[in-house]
């Protein structure tokens, strides 16, 4: 049955595909292979399937190549945009740093002017105090002299009246009267001299009052100028404090507790015990409002200094200053070694081998050597429970226990450990838990 169906199938195909014979000649004879229509049809069908499959695979491959080319072009465009943005941010950071330095210079100049004006104010107050004391002494002497003069005049009038009413025979009384008359003349001359001295003293007192008025006017001018300087200082302090406070808050760090920690760490006081002394100026030289205002500015300056110390201990700087390319961010990503989706606990900066790596904050080196996966690794412990890690280095330039400052050269970029190329793997950890380093870098870009 099967053979008949095959023969019938061959007879049908033979109209289009006649039977073929393939001759094979050798030294012993000639042989042939008969290719029946069904066999020929099978070969043709297989060939057609193979050709179709080849065409489909080629088309798919070409489509993948085109789409991957478009993806590469898009990635290159995005990379160019990102690099331009990084350059712009770098320029902006430099401008902010220049503005901060200029503000600090203006602040120092204003402080110097305040110190000079305070010295002048103290000197003018001392002069005014001395003038007031002299005027009081002159007035007291003048009052005493006037009383003595009035008493002498009264006595002279009494003696003259007694002499005019007495008997001329009383020679002894007359002699005493003449003696008294000479004394009266002497007293009169002395009183006239005292009157002249009084007039001169009154003129001096008037001149002293005029000088005091001039001093009061000068003092008022100084107070107005001090008020303007205080106002500028308060504005400068506010402008300086705002970016520092904003930087720490943007990094998610509570400013009050940070400043308290810094204050506890920098709270030393002392000095030799000296005997107590009292001021002889006779009173305060600066009113309470000026004192309160100056103390308020000093308090804010202390906050700025505490912020500066805290900033030096916080990793807000860039670990790489030379040319680099940002190749991987913080968070989950597809593993470059093909291990699936994995958590990336830091950020990657790709550059040339040997590119200098810098400490991003003050701290102490706790690890400087090889660690599996990280390669040559540097760990630095900072304040506030913060730790930074610098991995895959080609060379380490610090030792365990060494104290480093922000901007110190600690290592050179390399490709040690589990990597696909030369780059820096940079981590920031708080209490052992990784956080996004870019949070700190972005927070500090407006200040440093």
C-alpha cells in the first residue's frame, strides 16, 4: 500500500521533476545513483527552507545592528550633554568659591574698621570724662572763692561803718581801723584777681562745653557709622550662614546636633590666673544695644566657624579633580560582569591610570590595602559616624592610622579587584550603611 502511494506520488511529480541519474565512474567500473522525483523534491524543499532561514536570520541581525547603532548614538549624545552639565556645575562651583572668598575678605575688612572705630570711640569717651571732671573741679573752686569774696566784702563794710561812727580821740581804734583798711585793700585786690581767674575759668568751662558738644556730635556720627557697619556685617553673616546651613540640610544632616558635636570637640579654655583689676574710666564706654548687637554678630561668626569645621569633616568635595567620566551611579544596576541586577553601593569615576585620588574630608585612615572585590582599597573614618571608601586603586599613598585633610592625595586610580576597566569606585557610609555620595557632593557644590 505504501509502495503504491509512493509510486503514484513519483508519477505525479515526474511531470515536473523527471527522474535523474547521477553517474559515478571509477577504475573498476561505472556506477550510477538514481534520483527519483520524490528525492529531488525533498532536496529542493530542504534547500528552500535553508535559504529562507538564512534570509530571516540575516534580516534580524541587520535590524539589531541598526537599532544598537542608534542606541550608541543616543548614549553618546546623552554622555555629551551630561559632561557639558558637569563642566557647567564645575564652573558654577568655582564661581561660588570665589564669591565666598570675596565675602570673607569684605568681612575681615569690616571687622578691622570696627576695631579702629571702637578704639577711637574709647579714646573720645576717656577725653570727655576727663573734661567733665575738670569742669566739676573748676566750678567747685569758683563757688568756694565767690563765698570767700562775699564774706570779705561784708566784713569790710562792717569795719568801715564802725570807723566812721567812732570817736577820733580813740587812736588805738583808729590805728586798728587803718590796719583793717590795708587788709581790705589787699582782700579787694585778691578778690579782683580771683574774679578775673573766675572769668577765665568760666570761659574755659564754656570752651569745654563746646568741645563736649563736638565730641557728642562726633560720637553720634561714629554710632551712625557703626550702625551701618553692623548692618552690613549682619547681612554678610546671614548670606554666609545660609549656604552652609543649606548644604548640611541638603545632605540630610541635622545642623543643630552637628554644631553641638563640633562645639564639644573644640571647647578648650584656660590661661594664667592674674589679679583682678578695676577700670578707672568711670563707666561703660559702649551702650547695651551696641554690645548686644556686637555679641549677636560674634555668636553668628562662631556658628560660621563651627560650620566651617564641620564642613572640613564632611565628605562634600569631589574625590577626582582631573578629567574623568561618570560611568555608574548609586543604586541597583545590571552587573557589568553579567551577574544580573545588583546593588551598587557607590559611584564610579572613570579616568586614566594613575589619576590622583583625593580625600573628600578630614579623617583618619582605617584601611590601606587589598580587599576582595575592591582591589587596593583606602578607608577613611570621618566625624559624625561617616566613612568613605576609595577602591580599585593602582597605588596607595597613605598608611593606617594616618590623619588626612580634605584635598590630600591618598591614592592613584587603577583597575585592581573586580572591574572591567580603570576607574574609581567611591562610597560614603554612615553607621556602616551605604548612602548616595552624590547627595553630599551636590550639597557642597554651592559652597566649595
